[in-house]
């Protein structure tokens, strides 16, 4: 049971970080007029689709502990490689900047939408 709760917390935190990161990044690219935005957005969309499938499997109980570990490792690995690769190449060309949103004080709080909510599954 504790592993399941811990897994839920990790997936929830990762979910909200990814949402915030992708939104910020795409806004920054648009603001700077980077022509790679449509392709970069497609990378984000494909990743979100894969993530949504994993979260769906987790929420309906078909993802066991091993699958949960794999999902967290995959999501983390993909995101880190994305930031270290594609995102790092964009930084020098972003002359106009935005203030990156700070972590919400209630991050991970039970008042946040549960990953099992409709919103979570659709985003």
C-alpha cells in the first residue's frame, strides 16, 4: 500500500512539473518567434500521449509496482533528455525571457486535482 501511495505522489508531482515546464517552454518559444515551435509542440504532444496512457493504466489498476517503476523511470529519463537536448539548444536564441512560474505552495497537496480526475486524464 505504501509503495502505491508513494508512486501516486511521484506521478502527481511529475505530472504537474511536466505541465508547467511544457507550457512555459512553448510560451517562451512563441514569444521569441522560434520556428521550431510546431515541431517541438509535437514532441510534447507525443510525450503527453504516452504519459496519459501510463497514468490511465495506473489509475485503473493494470499497472503493477514494476510497471509503475518503469513508468516513472521512463517519464523522468525522457524529460531529462529532452531538457538536456532539445531545450538546451533553444536557450541561446531566446532573447526575450519570461519569469518561470514558481512551485505552487500546495504542490502535492490533497487540494490539487487527483491524477485520477477527468482533468488529469485529458491534459
